């Protein structure tokens, strides 16, 4: 399928810029048809500059600043799944990243839900230090959070599990996430078996191997793309031993 992007208003926050000159090569936006080779990959570059980010723009509290950016991302039709974030953990000394969905944010931190027997859960049990990245490319923004993950209360997991659609409840129960599966049929048979046991409309109990994690942040960086790669990077870090206050530093791009 040929996808050609057209943008009515390229100056609006969220609208990508058209092709940039990359050493004489013009980047085509109908990328579905582009040949992929070193030259075409190298020519893929956009010039940033939809907005700037100054110290004066920032909320005093990084969680408030994050909520402002998440709200803007969620209203931007170019951003798919504004609450998707890349969670990185360490397994056997090697970093592993994967996407998860943010399901709550508060002054305590950032919450997501998953399987407590998964690879990421194993990693967190061994080393609770994690990072979260929100890649809001259409807005030329990213947020990088470093923090420590801990399980949320069983009550919070129960409440969120009960609020999920029935199919997701059955699916989460059926999946021994991250373990090897001999075939797709095995998984679908498990799903069908559980769907029969807990028909739609009945209460599906939360499996004890499924629940939430809260990531308590120690640093939160807000990145805004600027012209000539002179991006803005403003990072909040915990500034006192009580870990209640934040200090903001500007970083080289
Ligand atoms: C957009 C997106 C959102 C996802 N959200 C979640 C989620 O909230 N929880 C989850 O366990 N997996 C989620 N996944 C699947 C994970 O990326 C991953 O495949 C799974 O959690 C197993 O990871 P692990 O084997 O490293 O533990 C999502 C994937 C994508 C692409």
C-alpha cells in the first residue's frame, strides 16, 4: 500500500516537517515504497524546531510537567498510544527494553501492569533500577525517567484488573508471559478453556501472577528537538536526602 503523508499546517506543534535536504538527497515521505539501503537510511532526517523548552517553561514539579506533556501528546493525532513507554531492565547484566502502557501517574511515580513471572519481573526482582522512555516523535519530544520499581498493593492490582475488558482479563490469565510456547494453538486452547470457565459477564479472578509496578523516579529528563541538533534537555533530579525536592539541570544535547 502506498502511504503518502500530506500535512496542511506544518508549523503546528505535532505536524512533522517535510523532507529535509540531506547532502543533496531529498527524503521521500512515501516511505512504504522507498528502497532501503545505506544512502536512503542516512538520508532519513528531519529538522526539528516545533517548539523550545526553557527553564521558565517548566513546572516546579516534574510530575506536573509530565502530565502537561502527556496531555498534549494524547491530544495529538500523530501520536499513537501516548501512554506507551519503553521500560528497560537489566537481565544477566544486559539491558532489555520493551513497551508497556502507563496506567497511572501520581506524585509517587509511574504505574504499569504486567505478569509477575515475566522476564521483566525477574529482572526487577534482581535489580529494581529501571528506565522509562516516552518517545513522542511527532512532537519532537521524549521523556526519560530513571527510578526504582516496586509492586503496587494487591488492592490496586485487583481494582485495575477488574476494570479491564473481559478478553484482556482472559488473555492475561492464559499467558505465561515470556515463557516458550510450542504453538499458537496451545495458547488459543488455553484461552478457550478459560473463556468457558469464566464466561463473558462473570467475574474473572485476577491471577496472583499479574499485577502492577510503581516506578518511583529519581530523575526525569524532558527533551525537545531544536534546529541544528541544538536540542533542549532539562533534567530534574532529586536534590535532597529526604528525596522530596527536585533540582533542574540543563544538559548538552
Ligand atoms: C504498545 C505496546 C504496549 C504494551 N503494553 C504492555 C503492558 O502494559 N504490559 C505488558 O506486560 N506488556 C505490554 N506489551 C508487551 C511487552 O512489550 C512485552 O512483549 C511483554 O510484556 C513481555 O516482556 P518481557 O518478556 O520482557 O517481560 C506492550 C507492547 C506494545 C507494543
